[in-house]
C-alpha cells in the first residue's frame, strides 16, 4: 500500500522545499512585520497611515492572489526575476515575496497587541529618562512586547507553514505540488498518499506549537 | 498602553521639524517605489488606456467574467460556512463532553484537521470525488473546494465553540444545576445560546478566511471563481494582466473589508449590550481566528473573556 514511498518521488526533497519556504518567509516577515508595527505606533502620521492602509489591504487579499500576482504580474508581465536564474529559483523567490508581504501583516498585528500589553509606566519611564521614540521603542517596549507575543507568533508561524502550500499555485515543487502529482498518478493509493502528506505537516507544525508554547510561558513577563 | 501615543511626547518645535523631515523622506521613498513600478508597467505597455478601459466602458467584463466569478466565490464560501457551522458545533460540544470516549477522538480529529493545510484536503477531496463518485467534472471542483473548506473550518469552529462555552462564567452552569437542569439541558438552553452570541464576531471573521481560501480552488483545482477569471479576462482583453489583477484584488478586498468591519462593529455592539453573561470573543488575530493556542499546546488558557 505504501510502496509509492520508495519509488521515484522525492518526498523528502519536497518537504525540504516547504521547510525552506517557511524559514526564509518567517525571517522576512518577522523583519517586515516589526517595521510595519514600528511605523504604526510611530509619531510620523504619513508612516502610520501607510502601515495601517497596507495592513488592512494586504490582510484582506487572499494569499493565493498575492502569490499568483507575483508570478503572472511581477515576473511574467513586468519581467522582474528577483535575481533568480532559472524557472525554479524565480518561482521560489516570488513565493517568498508573496508570503512575506502577507505574513508581515499578521506579525505586525500580533506585535501591536504585544505593545499594548506593556504597562504605560515603562514608556513613561523611558521618556522621563530622555529616551526618544526610537530608543524607547527598541530598548524598552519591543523587547517586552516580543516576550508577550511568542505564542501568537507561534500561531502565525504554524499558519505560515501551512500557507507555503499555496506556492503550488505557481508550480514551486513543494509538498502540496508533489502531493497533487502523486495523488493523480497513484490513484489506487489515494488515502495512503494523503495520510503521508498529512503526517508530514503534523510533524512540521506540532513540535513548533509545543516548543514555542513552552518558550512563550517561560519568557513571558510576569506581571 | 493604548495606541502607542505614550511612546512619544506631544511634538515640540524640534520634533515637528524632525517629523516633517521623516515625512519628506518617506514621501521620496514611496514616490521612488511608485515611479519604479509605473515605469516598469509603462515599459511593458500595461498602462495604456485600452488595457484599463474595459473595466469601465465594457459591461460585458463584469457580466460575463467578474460578477459570475464573484458569485462562485461567494457560493463556495457560503456553502462551506453553512455546512461547517453545525458540524463544528457538534465537534466543539464533543470536545467538551464528560465522556473520554467522545472527548478524546473528537479532540484528535479537530487537532489533526487544524494541522493539515486546507489545500491538501481540497486536492484529496477532488481526487476522491473523481474516483468514487459520479459527479460531473464541471461541478467537481466546487464540491472539492467546499469539502476541503468544511473539513478545515469545522475544526476551527469547534475550537471557537469550545472557547465560547468555556469563556462563560462558572455561575451559569451552577445556576442551571441549582434549578435542576440536566447536563444536556444546561448545554442547550443555557451555555450554547450565550456561547453563540459571544462567538458571532469571530464567526464573521472566520468567513473572511473562508473567502480568501476559495481562491485556492481557482488557482489549483479549476473552480471558475474570481481569481480564475484573471485568465479568461487577459485572454479576451489583450493581456491586461496588471489591470485584471488590480480589479480582482479590489473586489476581494471590498468583500473582506466589509466583513471585517462588520465583525468589528458586531463585537463592539455585543460588548456594549451585555445582555447575556457579557462575554464576547475578540476578533483581532491572525489566521487561526478564535483559536487561542497553537495545535498541540495545552489548551487551558483562553483568549480574552
């Protein structure tokens, strides 16, 4: 029943692409989300407006639209290749671009609610010491905010792991694309193929939830 | 801390000048980005009037492609929520059961389906229907998409229902017991009605997630929904890819933004009304809406009550 496992499908390779997509996008969206959150709470009205508009627009756009638009619009129509050399590399980078643009908004919202958990007195004390906006944000508020939002960020990371499957829409050879191919070719092992891929994703997401849940409880600021 | 305004003082003369400088710099950056994009678009003839005007001048674009596409999107999303809601409610109550032989298997199913990407379930359902059913191939994508969405969202709803019931004050159960209600009666006439009210805003925001996920069906399973219209429009109106994507994205954003705003309004209204035990589940979160904990994490702590 599971004899498709030792045939010529590169199961581990496909999941490795999924993992890579997840890691690169996670790093990118953490940076982009933090920037957006910084702009949203900052003193410059135009930046606040931009970040608010960006978050509201992108969060309400389907990820599939973003990623397909990256491929058909940015790449095939406008000819942007993001420095990728072949079809495979370009698709991979475009998928990461779409995932970062989308996931950044969720990171931003999580961080913003984390900033709201930091007591007023912390920022007031920072200001009383003469720290400017940037200093009090980076030195005082954000470190505490990050410690409060480990669990929400873990949720975002898990959602991101699952969202990497959307890259199959632009033919990135990750797990969902391989599953679609396998399920069509090995139609007699339909349930087994689904079970294998489902198991793969449970293995990818479950430890993240458990580990970061534990980390979150450990680092949370006791108030 | 609210809004972040405590992070900086009311701007004085120097801060005003500095803010002005940052604003100017940011305008320059935005303008450069816009100019770069527009130049690239102009270079590939994506800015010509012929590529954009059909969306204003030609009603056929709307009546033949965009509106039927939007209709299909809303149909798939609507069917999914209508089926997922009762299933999710049953699963949610099952997870709260006093009997381990109900609670444990239901819990396993819910956690499992929340951990699997919805796309895998759609692809699986598509193949399942292709092999074991007599559905015609043009209706199959809709069934597959709805099946995938139901499997995933029913388990998310289960968590929402559970969170809703658990968020009610203990006194509600105690009071029901005190007037002699049995377990089933307590759940049906005391806990569930209040839980449903408490979770209404979250349900509406979950609808946004469902609408967004239907786009997967268009991109991968050939469901003729809104995103899939991009292909037919660009084929018929002269490769106006950017224009078509812009219009399609705007339509998605309009639908989802009104749903999000409605959810927010509902939440504020319910919080103000406080007719029941006064519990409302908040809507502000990421993808796994209404779910306090990552799959697998201990689920004793709840979102705001």
